[in-house]
């Protein structure tokens, strides 16, 4: 039976930590694509107040060979990364075991990843690899296969998605909350009412797309 798992790792234990030295408020998210070559997760989105502060010289990070900025749009930076897979990290664990990476999102504190495997033993092999190579992951969830939906299937607007991702990364959904709607509004440079509307409508669409059946 196919299995999906979620795990976290401290930000400093994953390549790209140098980004947060330059952009402390950044959120980095894997851009999901269907791989067509041997490159592993080459594309990421970086969200920050001032992405102009990021330089492309990340040579201090031993997990990265090169980072290239592809495009920048309103506080969002699209980058391509060439990894140094001689350096042991979550990336080498994924490459050398039979798991597939579904998603990844990181902030100044931690990274959260979702992986999929054909059977539970492959998840165990992944954990074993991480343990044997001193890669300090923490498994947070393990569950049977669920469908992977795109933003279009969830029917989220770009503004709703950005607000939800920022709210999640800043701890708005934590208890107690680490951020308020005013904090989010300041980062997005919109009004608190606009943030409230985007969060409310975005959550409603997510619930409607994932939890509500036709009978309900």
C-alpha cells in the first residue's frame, strides 16, 4: 500500500540556510514539476519583503554548487539550484532511497517535507539512511496515499495562496499564535481586512475541495 509521510528538519540542517542569513523573513517553497532528467528539485520560489537583498553567491553553503535567479515578481523570486550531492543531506537521502518528494517549504526555523513511497518499508529505509548519515529529521505524520491536488484544483487565487502560505510559515495557525492578521498585512502591504478576506475565502475553498462530499 502506498504511504505518504511528513517530516521536519531544522533550517540550518538543510542546504539554503545561507538564504535566511540574508533574508531572515523569507519563506522558500519547492516548485512542483515532473522531473525530465537527473536533476533533483531544481526550482524553488523564495518569498520575502525585499528579495533584492539576496545575492546569488551562496558559496558558503557546502550543499549548493550554484543558484541562479530566473525571475522576480512582487516579492517573489524564482530560482534554479544545482546541488552538491557529495554533501549528505535530506536530498541525498531522497536520491539514494526509494521515496519521492511531494512538497517542501522552509522558513528561518525549519523545513517541512512530504514524501511518498510504494510501501512502508521504503519510508523506514529512508529514516534509516537519515539516521546512519546523521541527518536529523523528525517524522511528524504517516498516512495512506492521498491525492495530490494542484492550486487550480483547490481553486485558490494567487493572493489567497500567498496569504495562506505566509500565515502558515509565520505561525498564524499555531496555538498560541505567533503572528496576527496585522503582522501578515504589514508583510503583504495590504489592509488587515484584505488579509482576513483572503484567509477566510482560501480556507473555505480548501475545506470545500478536501473535506466536503457531494452529499454534504
